[in-house]
């Protein structure tokens, strides 16, 4: 097969295990005229190559050595640049347009180890309890220290139904965690939605695929039908590893009426791009809270950054991953290509996402909420003997029910609960302002009341 002239990635495919990230075809990109090669360094490379050919314990053909050299050169640049064979390109296509056998783990490299960026929703890894930040130290008993990310990805993927043994190290855990996972066809649903409460919707985007923008518009329309007039919406981008750049632009555009969404900046002209929102607002200006965490990367950060800079929604959660670089596939001879970092993403206000991520407007850590048991000695007015009865006292005079141990955890998703609470408060404040504007609230008295009239002492 042959490669297109250029194939731009929203997020590097080399760091995916079980789900490689989406992509966007771009036009032809002309690289500037190459500089002359430094002769001294070329001689050094040739000398090293000849030494390995003649002295290594086993004979290795020249093509293999050259391939190793190119892979090592790219691996030394950054975690997202890689050398692609024709098979690698086919695997890249599978991840955005079809399913494949894998575990559903998005991984990267950190200090020589393979680090989990995020497990994909509903994948074998997610069900087994793999968490963002876990370090994979062994695959099928083989240490992965200093292993190339592409090689680790190859070991994690395979035929559906086959198993993989992983050994993980986790922050704050003293002992390694051993897991055996069974590979499945990874075709994670891109967009899911549901009604949290009447008037409040929930929209979850697990990854950005080629049709995510279209699915988002459909989900918004269905939420309006099932939830009634929307009072608030939670857009959940947690543990979203990114994906197709154009899809992230379309999702942001569903909540914006204009202005820039994202732009890229690189060394040559074709690596620069500007993406703008179109007129119209399918979300109809619904109050919006966007949830992010350390597993939110690339395209997810583009959406969060655009909505934050334009003041369209409140960003809540924890700092995002910080993957703000763009990869382009540049073809070589013999059906091979380089996936090379060529530019960086910037938010509308010019903030670089790279290595800094998106900082939420409201920091909310992941937690479990428990209901406290009834405390003795706590009284209210109605507990006092001879108190004046209230109009609704009988409705509120219910006997407290003891809490059993099984009922202690009342909110398993603390961040989502906080987002819903914020939306409710937002709606209450807006309702109050509307009542004031409509004149349905009695105006304040024109004259100050005396202490006798208020019942208070001076």
C-alpha cells in the first residue's frame, strides 16, 4: 500500500494500546530544503553501523539495523514521534474507523516506563480497574523498562479472546498489581447521554472519532426531547484520550456561535492552521459544566480550552494531561513513513496546551461522598417545648432513619455530583434574576422600617 502525502493526527497513534487515536487528512505539505548533512556525524554513524555488523554476536541484516536506527532516532525526539511501516498505517486506520483486538489502554512513556494515560470506557482495562497514571512494568512476565512504546503496544494488542498478564505499579501502593485481561474487539462508543434529573442532561464523550461531531448534535437533540427544556448540561471529557482534530472542532462548535476554537503553529507553513466556530448554537446557550481530569488529553483539551477561553462553560475537575502537539505522517520510500511532531496546539487566547494542560476553573478531586450518621444533641426550633407551630411543620417532621453501613456511600461520582449542584445553583440564581426583571417580586419599601416594626432591638 502507499501512504498519502500527509496524514495529520489529533493525538499520537504510537502511544495507544488497544485504541489508537483518530486522525485528519491534510493537504500536501512541503518540507523546506534540507540542510547539508554534517560529514563528521555521518562518518560516525557509518562507523557505528559497520562495527555492529562485524562484531555483534549474531549477524543482523543491514535493513534491520537501519530500521532500528530510524526508530531510535524518532524515539529520542519525543514520546509521540514514530517510524511507521505499512502495517502500522493500517492499524492507525482501524482505530478511527473500525474495531480491533486489544485491551483499551491509552499509554505513553515516562522515565523509561510505559504509563497509562487512560483506560477506554467499557474496555477490558477499565473493567479490570486499570487507572490513569499506572505504570506497566511487565507484560506477560517480560519487563518493559526502556521498551519502545510501539513495541509495548504490539504486545498489548492481539486476537480477541487471548489473554495478557500485566504487572502494574500504582502511586501510593507499595506492592505491584497483577492483572490478567482478555483482549476484545475495541470499538468504544464515542458519545453517550442520559438525563440526570428533569431539566439536567449528561453528555459523555469517550473519544473523538470521525463521527463524534454528528453524534454530539444527535445527543443534544434527544436530550431536549427527553429532559424537557434544558436547565443545565454536564459535558464529561474525563479519561478522554483525544482523537480526530476535526471532531473536536465540531464538538466545540456545537456550543459556540463564533470565534476561534484552536490554532496550530509549526515550523513550515502547512503545519499552521486556524479553526473557527460557525454561526448558530445547537446547544441553545444551555448552562454548561465541563468535567476534565488527568486522563483528558489532546482533542479533549482543545474542546475544554476553547469553551474556557470563550467563557461558554465552567471547567471543573483536575488538570488535564497536557498533550498539545500535532503529529503528521510524512511518507518515505518503500511504503514507510515518519509520524513526526510538526506543530503545537494553542487555545483561542494563545495558551499552549503542551505539558501544561488545561487548569479547571473549579478544582474538584475525585472522591466518594458519604452521609454522616445522625448526631445526638442537635435540636431545631420545632424540638423546643411550646414552640409556635409552622404552616408546614407536619410535612417536615419526619423521623430520621438510621443509616446502615451499606448506605454510607451516597455519591459514587463526586465530581459529577458537584457539577450538577453548580448547575442547580446557576439555575436558581438565573430564575431569581428573571423574577426581578419581570416585576413578580415585591419592591423594597420606600421608607426604612422602625425597630418596633421589624421586631428587632436597636
